[in-house]
C-alpha cells in the first residue's frame, strides 16, 4: 500500500515565513537600539563629570554581528581638552 501526499501552498508559506523573519529582525534591532540608547542615557546621567570627557565618550554603535549593539565608555575619541 502506498500513500500519496500532495502539499499545496508551500512556496507561499516560505514567502510568508521570510516576511515574518524580516519584520522580526527589524523589530528586534529597533528594540536593541532603543535599549542601547537608554543605557547610554543612564550611564551619562550617573557618570562623574570633571571635564565631561568620559560622559561624552559614552555611545552606542552597531555590533559586528547582525542584530547586535555595543555600548562603549572611555573610547579613544580625541579629547576636547
């Protein structure tokens, strides 16, 4: 006895899944960016300030891998003073 199964709509399912993944990635990246900016703001608010160099060095930038963000303090940015 053999059974034959026919699946229809698989290509449409793959297309919809790709669209869902793209939207999810956008939403995740937006949430990461927002969280990173909140971290930057919080760190700048509690940072001790003498000349403002450390406070001004606190920033966020995209990470090396997809869907990643890096928050940095005390980077090698040129000093204002």
